[in-house]
C-alpha cells in the first residue's frame, strides 16, 4: 500500500512538474514514474483549467465583459505548458517537407526561431480559442467556466493517449523519450472513458443534461483531433517529442472549444 501511495505521489509530481509551470519538484524521472505521471495528466489539466476559469470569472465579477474574460481564460493555459512545450517548431514548413528525412525535420524543430508560418499558425489558434471562449462567457459565467476547464482537461488527456504503448519517441532524449510508450493501451482507454464521464457529470450538474452530452462529445472530438495530429507527426518525425506533445495538447483544446460553441 505504501508503495502504491508513493508511486501515486511521484506520478502527481511528474505530471505537475512537466505539464504545468507550477513549482513542483519532480522526484523521480524513470519509466514507472512517467507512466503514473501521464495517467495523472488530466488532473494537472483540471488544475490549470480551474485557474483559467477563476481568472475569467474574477474579471466578470469585477465588471469586465466576456471578451476580456475569454482572453484571461485563454492566457492561463497558454502560459502553463511546462516542459510540454507548445512551441511552433512543428509548424515550420521545412519540418513538414516531404522531401526531408525525419532527422532533418527534427533538426529544424530544435531551432529556436519561429518563422512567419509559425506566427500565423499560433495567431489563428489563439484567436480561435479566444473567440470560442468569448461566445461561451457571453452565454453565462457557468458556460465560460466549463469552457475554460474542460478543454484544459481534454488537452492533458490527449497527452495520456499520446504516451500509450506503441508510440515511439523521435529522439533518445527529452520529454518524448521519457514518456513515449509508457501507458498501456487499456489504461489509456480507461482514462479516456473516466475523464469523459467526469466532464459530462460536472457539466451536467452545472448546466443540465444536454450540457453533459455536449461536453462529453467535446472531449471525444478533442481526442480524435489529437490522434490525427499524433499519427501524422509519428509518420513525419518517426515518433514524438515535447513539441509534438505541445501541438497535440493545443489541437485537443481548440477542438474541444469549437465543439462547445456549436449548438
């Protein structure tokens, strides 16, 4: 029992220390801790999402409009990726060029410059997130709070699925190498079902039965979109990296928000 408790503690530390910017010290950096950490990833997303919801809600209470609340709700997750960087190196055209081998694409991804294509991609992603969250806050603070929290959870859940067995790392070092292939396929399925049901239950209690189905669908669509990007990245780069994880998380969050604004 003590061993299980210790592993759970190490997993939570791993999740918060690598997937958020919260000052949590990672005490173990082995495959067992990585497996537990990636299973705890949705919990880290929940904390980030609740912080985002609190920021947006606080601004509404202070008299701001839904647009400023949406900006705050988007800024909190965007500034809290941790080691799972959502940088734009995977969006550089050279990194995706079919003529380049995976080793060349990975070298491009390690470059610190961003390029105009990356800037445009990030701009449109953030605009889509702000626009969607604005619509949700305009419908009411509860819709906005759920819209801030659920996509953050879905984004980290997508990382759990991206760490499943059979997904290789693209490099022998970094976050991708630490977590790739650590989570058994059955555990990822169980995590997806558990988180989807939990999101549906919370949304249903806050907003009603239709909202429960709506938010569950948002989580599932987010995972599907993240899976498509992950499969493409593995095919292009030969595996996953921290940047790929960041792209997967942002894709999942954006897809969830888009679903939530569709009636």
